[in-house]
C-alpha cells in the first residue's frame, strides 16, 4: 500500500494552463514561462535565474517562441516553483490547442526599422487572448515591425507585419535621389525632371523612403499591419497569405478573434487541424467574406490560400 | 569642406567612422562622405539623419556616392 507520507501534494490549477511539459526520465518536467514579445524586466530575469538555480539543473532554455524554459524541474517542486516565481504575472506559458504566447520583434521604440509598436500589440494579445481554447489545434500569433520581418510573421496562424504608406510632396523635394537609392523594391525611380516617380504596385510599405528623406518630402500617411493568415511550420509547412492591409493597431485583437470564430466553425468535427489547412479546404474567399463584415476597409479584394512548401522533394 | 573617404568600409563601421568624424567639426559645418554603392549608400545617410544631422545632398561620382551633411549640434 502506498505510504501516505510519500504522496505529493499539488495544486492542479497550476497545470491547467499548460506550460508544464514532460521531459525524458522520471518525475522531470520543463516549466515554460511566458515572455510575450520577448521582452522582460531585468528584475524578472533575476527572479527566474534564482528559481532556476534552486530547482533546475543550472541552465535555462530560450524557446524558439521567446519563452524561458526551466529545465529538469521535479514535479513535486511545482507548487514551490510557482510560489517562488511569485509576482502574479509570472504566469506559465501554454501548450496544447490554445492561443499561444505572441512573439514580436523589438518594435519601433529603439529599432530604426520598426514602423509600429509590436511590443504593445504582443502584450495586448497576451492579455486578452492568451490561452483561449481553439477546440482544434494550436494557434500562433506573431508581430513583425516592418517588412524585414525578422519574426517570420507569415508562418504564424495569424502574422502581422508593420507597414506605412508613403506620399510625396513634390514642393519639398530637393532631388537628392536618396529615396530612389534606398528603395529595395524599385518602387521609386528618379524621373527625367530629377523628381521621384512612385510605382505603388511595387511598394511593400517598408517606409525606407520616409526614413531617409532629408526634407520630409516623403511622409507616412497611413500606418498599420499587413496581415497574413494560415501559416505554420512543422512537418508540413504552409506560408500564410495576404488577407488585410493597413489594419489599425487597435483592431488587432478583434481581428484575431474573428479569424478564430471562422476557424472554430469551419473546423467543426475535423479534429486536430490548423487554420491554414481549413483555408485550403474551404477556399480563401470564405474567410475573406467573413472578415470583410467587420473590416471592410482593410480586407483585400482577393487572395490565394496558404502556400504549401514542399520540404520532402529530393529525398 | 572636409571630405571623409568611407569607400571600402562596411556597415556599420562606416557609420561609426562618420559619427566620429562629425564629432571633430563645428556645428553648422558641412562634411562630404564618399560612400560605396549598395548597403553603405542605403544605410549611412539614414543613420546620420537619425542622429539629427541635416542631409544636404547626394551625388553619384565615378563608381561611388558623395553625401553632403551639415552637422547639427548635440
């Protein structure tokens, strides 16, 4: 018979949000701590270091989605680990069929390329949507501050990419040609009159022209997110495709909620399936029509389903 | 006007050298920087603008660019 003194007392509520991940070997778990947008205070970092040192194996792992993972935590220490990490907001990260911790680049505060405040967006999504059960599969959200797209936004279920729309005031232009030189897309060339000629179709909304212009002749007249939906990686990668442009930052949460609502409905009865595969099955028009109801000014006229990346060819 | 030759110097060393050169000139003075085509001419002007200096012009020379900057004070 089991010795009652040797049984472990655990607050199972700590397990419900996920983030305790079984390791190889007996009794050992990884505790995944969420770091939305990858930014944390030095104070929090110190506290994590302290707890990792006391209960872990002398190292932590930085997950590919910016979480900090405490390694080799004995399950009997769960309550102590959670209590010692303390500070209410030190919540563990999720796993399973939920909305995951959003990832983001450093954003526009200190990165010279950043066009929008991705850190703010990531915190807002974390606060309002983190942990929401999808009923089907995991659901990842990522924020890139500009079209350089370091966070690889298009391989998220919903990926956001900062964008600005440039406009030229010819009177203020001094014909220096820096904008044409800076434009990586060839969307700006210098005309015969030594003034820039803009081809909107080629523009990817990076804002380099605005940033380099010495006289502010190029100005940003519209700012928001380019939104791609249906991406994922793993065994069968998909690259998400364009569904909306210049989505205002304050509409991000509502937009994700609408994608989720469509996904939940269309994936009914299909089990563990990601939103990208549902778009392929249903057709992109169905999701476009759903999103157009609430975001008529931002949803694109037409698009294509997420694109399959064949990673097995050549074997 | 001083001319600083930054040809053959890659990013971000060229920008740091430009910044150091501008420390030695007085406010309101103009300096010419010689920059290679490609990344240098795309990055250095923008970075100097970000530091608050005034970009006066950019001209193409033989195989490189000449950027004219007016130093704006601290």
